[in-house]
């Protein structure tokens, strides 16, 4: 049976260590064994609590973790197992020490510690970092834990591991599964890494009202928000109705920065907790259209070609203007309760940020105003409004609370801006410079569109700002596979990185293919995929100031290119579709996408790509017509596959096309209607090649110039854009 050993003081620490020794192979009485186990658990609980440590499920289930950690192989386990826990320092000592049963009563503590000096000392931090030390230091200083908390995560791609020394475990211990502890260096959650960088440079954004109330800047921001809500008459205080559960609200704090990174203002937003709303009770439809980014590029290309000015306006508290069609009750904002009626609730008259129907309500309000002002909603994009006056036109593009206004009807544009300022609280931002993270340079040569600051922040966030530049985003003829290589320890970091690169493709068509390939492995990324993404970042570093240039004047015709890489995906053997359209001198639309099904031949793959390109062409033609820029010519669509061109021009269905889905014959219909004309292009001039495969440096740079992707000139990210 187990034998309890009385507690005795140990060394100069004055602390006692509970010891339990038991023969590992002798039968135990169930009652006595349970009593001894509970006694040991209670003693351990007291030690853990007084030492500010936490209890794990493995400790509860097995009394004390049974991992054997010794400097040399341990023999004599048939006698007994010994577990020691030393406090109050934050470490756990575990060992199995051979002791004969007859020596239990006269246990020599000093000899135990002489042997334990050789053992491994473990320190545990809240982040799960494990520090190891072999030697004669009995107590691990608190600086070890502080260091584990301050480990930087910036080096995303450091996959090195600390090589831990593990000894063999005798067969007698195999019945008790040891707690596995990784020796890999742990890092803080990268989800909050960018926020940490911002906080370090510009201050901390509070999470709660209690934190914000300690700052005069945040108190002023909250008072301004309440004043705006009261002036807008967003609610009225009423007694709480019976059988009604009001929704709650909270404060959200955000520091607004200028392009150079300095603080512009402190913004406090009162947000309703719309997750507690019930469908059919206090909301119905929630969808709200937003402008397509392709529409933005089309506007910029038109403005550059026709020398239109681009203005930008911002709606202050846009969602607060939306009208509600349901009764919604909300508790009073924290810190601003009515002293006379603290038990009253807010009956909302207008929408608040956080309500499920708030975006839709705001869109309905701004669309109603523009329609009453004579603008019409375009059929190609519900967020685009146009008003024609003879041959002149005024255009308004709405993206939530950001407005882009352009056209050649200057009088109507200024009238619209004045009416908007009267109807809503507007902020005049002047010439368009920044829009959704896009930087716009309006120069004598035309309009330059880039994301230089975003790219720099991206590299800084993932620790690649000082990486070695490279000329292409992918190795020539590189082929990626889904199941080759080791799994990543943290797949979320890979997904976050690829998602950030996807947003960068809004102005960088030259990385669309590489990012598209990397996005195929989001579910289970491997280390080889991470290395490929790292190469893309190295290319971004070398072209950090590159973007799209839309030149003034010249030919303003819509031209398209399409291509396909037959069976390019090694895992599914599907082909990759690539297409791009230019309007004037700049690229306005592009795509690199794996086809949904396997193609039987190169001709079929190219034909499917042409059909997809024809769909985009039809939408662009409709968009240009809505902007009163009619396409009165046949759009040229260049393809390098002669068989696909003949197939699109042939009105007769035969055995070669019977297996092709009906909707892919859409391109044939457009060709017969003379809306599209397909022409053959040489392989060396097929710009769409850049969207279907990885190319050599020479070809890649040539096609990149054809896309209109060039280096930024003049203004920098710190200066005027």
C-alpha cells in the first residue's frame, strides 16, 4: 500500500514538501488508495493556490503529471515512484527516484536533492512557453517568465525548435500516459500583432468604458458622440414596456490616423449589440449593396482619359440617418444614463451602428436622396448613380459612408455637393487621395493607383520589411501540391497572410496568379506553401511602390485578353482561367481562377476561359452604357488558341462540344451577335499568360508593363498623394 511521509522542512526555504512513496506493483486497497489520493490532491491544491498557479485536468486526473524527466536513464522503478513539487517559485520538478521499501521511514532529504540537482527544471508561463535549464540552479528567477511574455512574434517564419532531451520511459510506466509538453518556442497570438504595433507607436485604444473614462480625450470623444445622437434624434427615453427585452450597447474606441501615421482624432462610437436581435421581430432584410472595386477602377480610367476631376466626401455618422421600420428598445449608454430616469430605455427612431438593418437603412436613405435629386441607379452597379444633362454627366459612387463624385457637369456636381451637405452632415475631403486603403495620385500624366502604405504595413506586420527582394512572385514553372510537406503549426497565420495579399491585388494584378494559387491551400497549408507566400512578400518588397497608371487622353476602347493553363493544377487536374480588360491605357478588370471542372482538351479549357471573359465583357459594356459612354463598336477579345476561336465562331453543335456545359456557349452567342470578336494573338503577346502560370523574369516584366503596372513617381506615402 501507499505510505504517507510526514512533511519536514527542507533547506533554507523553510517550506515543506509532501512526499508520497509507494511500491508500484503491490496491490492497493481501493478505499485506502482513494483516501490517500484525495489527501494528496488537497495538499497539492493548497500549494498551487498559494503559489498563484493554475490546476490542469491532467493534474486532477493523475494527481501530479507523471512525465519522467531525468538527466540520465532511471532504473529501479519496481520499487517506488517519487513526485516532488517545490514552491513558491513557478516551476515543477518531476522525477522517479529508486528507493527501497525498507528505506521509506528513514528517508534522506538531502540525498534526494543531490540527485534532483541533476534533474530538469521546468517553468510554465500563461502563454504556454516552457523554459529548460540543466544544472545546479534550484530556483528559476521570475525574469524567465517575463522573457516568455515578451517574446516577439514578428519573425513569422522562424520554424526552429529547441531540441529537448528525452529519455526512454520504462515499460512499467506505459500504463500511465505521460503529459506531453512541446519544446517549441511559443509566441503570442498573431491575431493581435498589428494592434500591438499600433499601440506601441500611437497609444492604446481602450477596450472598456472604465479604461476610457480615465482619459480626457476619450471622454471628449464620447460626449461628442452623444451630442451627435441627441441632435439627430436617434431615440427617445420611455418606460420599459412589459414583455420587451431591450438590446444592450457598448462603446467602441478607435484612433484615426493621418497618412503619415500621426494621430488625427479620437473616435468613440456607440454600438448596439445587434446579435441579440431576432429575425422577424425587430429586423427583416439586412443586405446592403456596396460598390464593386472594378467600378472604382473604371471611374478612374474614365476620369484620367477625359481629364475629369475626382472629389471625395465622407458622411459623418452615416448609419445614424437610416430610418427604422421596426420598434427597437435599447438600454441607456454606459456613463450617460439619465439621472432623473435611470430605469428608462431608449426607443430607437433611427438606426445605430451595430443594428443588423443599419447598413440597409442607410443605403435606402442615400439612394432616396440621390434619386430625388435626378440621379438614376445604374443597372450594372447598385451603388453607382448617374445624372445626364445633354452630353454632360455627373456621377456619384457610394461605398457605405465614402462618396466619389466625378464627371464633366461641374455645375451639377457642385450643386450635388451642397445639397448633400445640407441634408447630411458631410465632411469635404477635396480631391480624391485615399479611398478604402487605395492611394490615388492625380498628376499631369494621369491617375496613379497604388497601395504603397498598405504594402509597407503588411511587410512590417509579418516581419518581412527587411527581407531580401526578388524579381518575380513565383519561381518559373513552379508547381504546388496540396499534400507535400509538413503541416504548419499555426494555419491561422497563413490564412491571415493570404487574405491580406488578396486585398493587395486590388491594385496589383501582377501578383493575382501567385495569390490565387496560395489561396487554394487555406484549409490545410504546408510549410512549402508558407515558403511560397514568403516569396510573394519578397516580391512585394522589391515592388512596394508599384501600381496602376491610367494615362490622360488617347484611345479609350475596351479590349480583352483571355488564356487558360490546361490541367495546371496538379491535385485536381483542372485548368486555370486568366483574363484581363483594359480601358484606354490601364487595366480595369482581371481574374485568375481555377476552373470548376476538368477540361478534356486544351481547346475546351481555352473555350471555357473565353466564355468567362465574355461574361465580364458583357457586364463592362453595360456599365459603360449606364455611364453614358456607349460601346458602339465590337469588343476585341484576344485568344492564342485557334481551335477555341473557331469553336466560338461555329454556330453548329457537333460531337466535339456535346460534353461542354450549355452556359459555356455564352461566348458563341455574343460572337454571333457581333458584341465580341475573337482574334488570335501570339503567345509572346498574350498578356493573360501572367494570370495562368508562373513566368520567367523577362516575360513577367514584359507583361507587367503591358498591364500598366509601373513604379510610383513623385509623391510618397508620407507626402501628398
